C-alpha cells in the first residue's frame, strides 16, 4: 500500500500533537511507527483509521484522498481492521460473540454467515477451544488474539495496530507478536505503532520515527535501524535498545 501526508496538523487543547506532517511513503506491506510517548504516533494512526480528524492538511491512501465528512469516514472505518492496546472486547459476550456481533450489526452479515466466518477463523488460529469463554476467562494474549481475529473477520483492506502488546507480560507479548508476524507472512498490509523495537525491525519493511509531532526520519526499516541519521532517533534507539 501507499500513504501520502500533506501538511497534517492536529491539536488537542494547548498540545500540538502533529505539526505539518508532509511525507510520501512509497509502496510497502508493513509500516512501523515508532517514537517517544506523546510524540504523535497514536494520533497519526487514529487519523489514518478515520477516528480523528486533522485541523490542517489531508492524507491519501493508495492514491485516494480520505475525505473527512462523517459519511466518508464511516465508510472508511468499515473497510479497515483496527486493534487497540486495551482489546476493547465486550465483557458480557463470549469470544465468538465478540466477533459475530460486529459482523452482523455493522457489516451486514447474516447470523449464519457471521458464525461460519468467525468459527473458521477461531479454528485456523487455534482459538476454537476458547470460543465460548468470556474475556475475563481468557489470558491477555488470548484476548488480544480474539481482538485481532475480530479485525480480520471483516476482510479489511489493511490492519492497524496501536501498541497491541503494551498491556501484556513477556510471554503473552511473544504470542501476540508471533500472531501479527504470521498475518504479515500471509501478505496482509499492516501499520503498527509499537514500543517493541526488535519487533518493529523484524516485521516492518518501512519505518517512521515521530517525535514532537513531526516525522523526524523515515525510510526502509533495515536502513533506519542500522544507520539512523537524525540525532533524536540516534538518541532514542540508544536508550530503548540499551537493555
């Protein structure tokens, strides 16, 4: 896929979250967005997802400008899968029902079609044994895998991940990251905000480093991690890769 940002600006109260982000990202399959907390990573991802509206500028996805009227944004959101750090599963529904419900209520699937689709995905990704458990009965890693299955069940154009492992312990983190890497291996287009630099380096082919609301450096992941140029990125990597 391809992305183009043209003068994107977003402000929350006194905080300038994004400052005139202007950048064209050539063809990629997996994009990692990295940077310090509060630097603008999640804001940029939410704009791509159509969940936030910028005050300035625009973006194009695969050559098509994303319009910001509510009807266009709603249609856009229905074509992409977004996975958040907090899982966002309905606690009173089973794992299977958490996948079936949006397929029926939002995407127009029949009940039978939704259950067949969800059941096939649960079987494929080794979740069938957990299908009838509620989120509280699942580990954090299992909950996040259910959230990912919910995102891919709609057959999205691409997938967005916002810190998908930040609430998980190391073992569960590895489980979820392996799952995401498997999706990439299937050829799915991914955009990932993550603090896990090893994962970002391994799973992405392109990387953006954002700090202070600006894209400080961008390029092929192999080049960016091997030989960063921006002093802010050099310092950032030195800190996060120290241990």
